[in-house]
């Protein structure tokens, strides 16, 4: 019995000591060693427009000690920080204003954090994708009207824009009723179509001297849904001014050179007329002198001298056929010289009247045609005129042609 009392006393003392050393040992806290996790996380949400998302996230611990938050969340998505309740009213206005996009995966970072223990935390993510059964079609919109009018040699340039709807246009191609090709590539929205109408585009058999081109721009999205824009380009005939100016200058040089050759021919004919006239004048003076000498000798007393006076008039008469045979009258040459001179004057007048007013003279075709026709007609008319000098001196010929004495011979005389 005494031993029992001693044992009980020892136990009481030990318990007292223990309680003094560890006064709260009877209320020792027990720690939870399980890891935090979200029990019902959906990694992928597909939401229809004009619908509402309501989703309660759950964890494996007491929710009252935890805080919920998100990063990179799209506009309109909310979470209750205390209980992890997700809400989202998907309004169409978000998409019409461009703040949200259809068929685009939004990655949202989600975290839940213990308020007392910073190491007790979960970081994860999920994906949101929005779709709509109301499909907004994408349209191709060129920056020009559907009807254009240009001239040959003009360049047409415009941009191919796109009005993207639910599904944007990924690629663009174009076709036309004539084999034309853009100078710049047209394969996507924002590209430029550039084309220059060549000067030989209009053919002789084209009605009204114009040709219509139909361009079709076809855009397609990833579902191969297409949209087509049509543009009609009317090309009218136009003058190729650089080429026509070169041809006109070449024609003008040819006319000027032909005028110089005609002046050389004129000088040859005119000198021949002058030489014939001098010879005929010498014969006329000799014939007149012989006749006059015969008259003088016939009045002298000497019989021999009188005989001589009777012979001399016969000699003067005989000189007339000799003159005609030696230097016939140059009526043909005179007519030829007059014709050459009038042709030269006419060509010089045409050159002066058909001078170009500039590099884009609208009457250049008519002026070229007049010079060409007149040159051809003159060359046919004077086809038998000899051209003696192959490289005539233009200044010398101009001086001879414009000599006052020469001009006087070919002026119209007043009667």
C-alpha cells in the first residue's frame, strides 16, 4: 500500500513538472500536410456569344483561408476572390468594338493563395474561346469605284482592302478577260494592283476605239469561303507622244533635206537657163550686127563693098537657124525651174505651219500626215529632177535661192 502511494505521488509530480515546462502541451496544434489543389479545374472553355459563364472552382481545403485572382483575363471575365466563382457575360458589343475576337484562344492565368502561408499556393491556367453562329462575312473593298476610264499609256493603281468579318480573308487572287498582269504582287489584303495600259492595246477592229477590261478579285478565308469584287476598266485610244514626236522630227528632217536637194536642182536648172540665154543673146547681136553692116556696106561707093553689103544680111539670116540648133529656147527648163521653186516654197510653208506646239501637241498626227502626204506628192511630181550634189552646202544654196536677182526672174510681172 505504501508503494502504491509513492508511485501515485511520482506520477503527480512528473505531470506537474511537465505542465510547468510545457503549459500548452495539452492543446498541441496538429499541422495539415496535404498539398493544395483545385479539384474541378476545366482547362478549356468554349463560350457562345450572348451567353453567360457561371463556374464554381473548388479546392481540397477550407476555402475561407484562401484568396483567388487572375492574370491576362479578357475583358468581362470576373472571379470572386473569396470563393473562386467565375462569371462572364459574353456580350456582342465586345466583339463589335474589337475588344474581343472570335475563334481566338485567350489564355488566362489563375492562382489561389493561402492568406497565412505564402508557400501554400497553386498557379495554373485555362483557355477561353468564343464562337458565334451569326457569321459576319468578310468583304473585299478596292479603293476605287467599280468603273474606271483611262487612256493608253496611263497607269492605274489602287489598293485591295478587306473588311474582315468573323473569319478574315487569308489570300487574294485575281482574273481578267484579257491577259494583263499587275506590276506589283496581289496576294493578300493591303496589296496594290498596278497596271500600265500599253499604247498598242487598242486594235483597229475594236469598236469605238476602246476596250473594256473586267477584273475579278477573289478572296478566301481558311474555310475556303470566297468573296469577289469586280472592277471594269475602259481603255481608250491615245497618242504615243514620245514615239510620235520622234517620228515627226525624223519626218521634218527628211523634208528639210529634200528641200536642200531641190534647191541644188534649182540652181543647176537656173544656171543652164542663164547660159542658154547668154548664147542666144550673142547670136542675136551677131545677126543684128551683120544685117546692120550689110546696110552700111551697101551705101558705100565701092562696088566690092556694095557686094559685101548684099551678102552680110544673108549671113545674119543664116545665123538664126544656127542659133536655134546650137541653143534652142529653154522653155522646158524654165517651166522646170518654176515648178521646183514653187515646190520648195510650198514645203517650206508646210514646215512653218506644222511646227509642234509642245511635246504633247494634240494635233501631232494631222501635222505628220500633212508633211508626209505633201512630201510624197512632191517627190512623185519631181521624180525626173536630177540631184547632182550628194552633200549640198545648205548655206550656199539658200543664198543662191534667195538672191534678189534670182527672185526677180520668177516673180509675176505686171502687164
